[in-house]
């Protein structure tokens, strides 16, 4: 029962995050194309994560442990910016939090995750390697300040690229909703696709 509850929480959190990126996309259609690319890439990454969690049950504990790893690495990054002789009290607080988080991993028997799984590795695991290679190139060139994006913004932000990003965001969001509803046994009359009677 506890495992089912954890799975529900994790899947609903991912579904909620997909919704957040769709909202950001909707509100930023006239912004820099990198925002659209970021939203699409994030929706894609969430979809790959959901596929891996559903298809490989061992991924659930790793994903939960990654939350701790991510937070610890963030706190360590903040600590590395500090001068050792300044803000001693704040540094102690951050170090104590890192220790507390590491103890939680041990207490709950989560696997130790040194480095979060890459989307590429997860895509390979769920049979999406070809699509990953194709789309990730586009996302990377449009999210990061690549030479293409900086020196040929007109081409990079073309209507064609915008449509590709919008269409793929919708496809992955729809697939995410469908997979989560199926995994959580949401009745069809509740989960039926928008626009269908």
C-alpha cells in the first residue's frame, strides 16, 4: 500500500510539473525561442522519466533518492561560493542540512545516487534512443546560446522550429497524461482526451 502511495505521489508530481511547463509555454509564445525550447525539452524529459518509472520499478527509489542528491549538490554549490571565514553560522546551517539529508537516504534505505541519471540513458532504457538523438540536438541548439541561436536568430526562431517545438510539447504532454492515467487506473470517463464526447 505504501509503495502504491509513493508511486501515486511521484507520478502526480511529474504530471503537475508537465502542467507547469505547458502554462509557461502558453504564456511565453511571443518570448525568445529558447523559452519554448526549454518548455518542450522539459516536457519531453518528464515523459521519458515517467516511462522509465512505469516500465522499471527499480527506478522509483532512484528517482526519490535523486531529489536528495540534487538538493545536496545545490547546497554544496552554495557552500563553495562562500568565503571560509565569512558567514560561519550560515555555513554551519548548510552543512547540517547536507548531513541531515544524507542521513535520510540511509534511514529510508534509498540507493545512493552520486549522479542523477541522464535523459539519454533513460531514453535508451525505454527504447527512445533514436528520437532522443534527433530531438535533443534541436533542443540543445535552441536552449543554449549556440552559434546558431546567437548568430542566426531569425532562422533559429523560424515558424517551422516553433511549430516543431509546440507539436512535440503537445505530443509528449498527451502521452504523459495517458500513461499516468493508465498506471493509476483513472477511469476513462475522467481521463478521456480533451474534445472527445
